[in-house]
C-alpha cells in the first residue's frame, strides 16, 4: 500500500496557489476553497446571510473531505488562504502515516520603471 499524502497549498489570494497546485499535486484532486465558496455564494439569493452560509457550506465540504480521506487513508490536497487549517488535521495526518507537504505562496508586487522614467532620472 502506498503512503497517503496530505498536501496543503497555503497563501494569500492571487499568490499562485491554484496555478501551482495543479502542477505540484501529483495527480491528486485539489479542493479549491475559494472556487467552492464562490460556487455556493453565486448559487444563493442575495441576503445578509449569503456570505456566512457560503463559508459554512464550504468549510463543511472540506471537513468532510478530510474526514473521509483519513478514514479511507487516501491522499488529499487542498488550497487555503490560512482561514481554515486546523493544526489537528496535520497532527492526525502524521499520526496516520501521511506524508505531509505544505507549500507556502507569497505575493510580491514588482514594479519596474518605464524607460521614460529611467531616462528622466538619469538627466538629474
């Protein structure tokens, strides 16, 4: 039997989690928290409870997926922006013999001066 994996792609929105999770997940289907949240959010009528209900449903889906994977000792991968990653999941995965990998993504904004701006600063 192969050792199951728990792979966590963590980082802020726009940092590349979805892009790289497809490349680094070794064929494991990745639970995309943000996409699942938006699917629930878009499917609900507008109300003041819409956002919280969507968060609750998405979190429940992820918790069920994790529980089922642990029960069946199957590999699991998910994305998070640190809003939900209970430390107990990582501890339990290690206890069950999972190989745990966490990829951290950071968003850096690079600003390059245009040629005109560089030329103007050289004239001083």
